[in-house]
């Protein structure tokens, strides 16, 4: 009997495999007209891609993008459903900005990048980005004051204060917990920001999100579904997700008790002092605890390590070019208001310096420099 069932299942499996191969062939044929850019020495291995991607993209830019042409690079670490990454020239920017999510979707792309079907990483919701942008725009003055205060407090507590006895620090080791502390104070409030376990989970979540996706890709897709729950990085990621949900549950229940999760009353949160209030204010009325906690953790992912690395790179650039230091300090002093806050619109030179630093050393195309 078992043999008959197995024989009957084989044709079905073959049909599924053939159909999947056919679909993949159609998908990749759609990119045939775009030239593939590879390393000139023929070494297109996974290690080479990780080590020298910046070099590959720069040479592709000079050869294709500079002349208004697109090119693609293969992705030996890319995942199960994506084989190439297409790099478009800047002429396409305006057109891309107006494309719908059905055509140009970061949510779908992040699902592939983070192997969400295998790792259990939180799926990107459609409402959170707009809610945060609106909240930041409406509360920018208060946010700046809060950040100034929290950064001063953290620096006074954790940086050497004796000028006659200089000490060294490792930039990333200092700035990751610093940004985590300051960001959490803004997003979830002082109570959770003072919780060392919450801060640890905030810092580790982004690392585990990338690490778990990379670890899952070491296995064929048909085994990854079974193996992934046993992979340490995946287990850590899922634990963090459950921990965040549990930690935010009291806040969620309190808002439900006060009937502030829907209707007209919810709009009050859009002028709140914390990030979670902007999120509630811009969330759909039927938002669940899981959706909100996942959104909060994704927001922290976007704010901690990337910010820490951007600051680290900028400081390395400034220390290696000290001739700009006096000019930038003078501009900062002139931007100081009477109440001690800073008018960020007047920091034109600093803005240019940071943009040039990021242009020369993009955060996602470099290794950490201490």
C-alpha cells in the first residue's frame, strides 16, 4: 500500500519541480537584456562577493550607470528566490519613487533578504513607515531636545571626562549601546530603556536577523524548513521576537483598557513624546500586539547599528582630515540657540561632510572600522 502511494506521489512531485524550474526560467529570462557585471579575473565566489562587492559596484557604475545604463550582479549569498541584483542609473529615481508596492516592494525584498519564511523574522507591515515619518515630522523639535539631553547624559556617564588622563575607546563597541539607549528612550520610554535585558535584545536582534538568514541559506530549501528551528541564530531571533511581544503587552493592554486603540481618541498620540505613541496614532484600528511589537523591533533594527556605523565612519574620516574640525565646530556654535538647543537647519557644512563620508564609504558596503 505504501509503495502504491509513493508511486502515485512521484508524478505529482515531478510536475511541481518542473513547474518551479519553468517559473524561475521565465523570471530570469526577463533580465537577459540587462548585462551581468562580474569580476574581471573570473573569481565570482561567495567570499569574493562579500569581500569586494564595493569594488564590483564601483566598476559597474563607471562602465554602465555613468552612461545611463543598468547592470546586474549575481548574488551567491542572495537566497532561494533571487539570483541577481539590478543596479539602475539615477535617471530612474523619479520613476521608481512613484511605482506601486506591487511592482517595487521593499516588503517583498526584505522577505527574501531575511529568509522570513524560514527564520521567523518579522514581516514588514504596510503602515509603520508612514506613521513614523509623520510622527517625526510633527514632533521634530521635541525629538531634538530629547536626543540632546539623552546623548549628553550617556556621554557624561560612559566617556572619559578627565582631559589630563586620555583613554581610548572602540567606536562601534561604544556607539552601539549608546544609540540603543538613546533610541529606546525615544521609542519606548525610560522604563524599558533602563532595562539591560531589553537593551541587549535590541542590540542583538539586528545581528541575529542577518545571521539567521545567512545560516539558513547554508541548507537546501527542502531541508531548511526542517533544520531552521534547530539553528542557534534562528532560535535567538525567535526568542527576541517573543521577548519584545511580552515586554510590550502591558502597554498594549493599558491602551485597550482606555479604549485608545481606535476612533478619534487615537489621533491624540500623533503628538506624543514617544515613538510608540506615533506608531499607535498611525496604526490601523485593528492593529494586533504582534504586529505592533514586530514593527517596534524593525524600527530599532533600522536605527541602532546603521547609525552607530555611520557615526564611526564619519569620525574616522574627521580624525584622518582634522583640517575640517575647526570649521565644523564653529558652525555648530553658531547654530546654538539661546535655550541650548541646536538649529539643525544651520548645520549645512556638517550635513555635507556626513553625506560625503557616506558616499565614499557606504554603510552596507564596508566592514566596521574601529
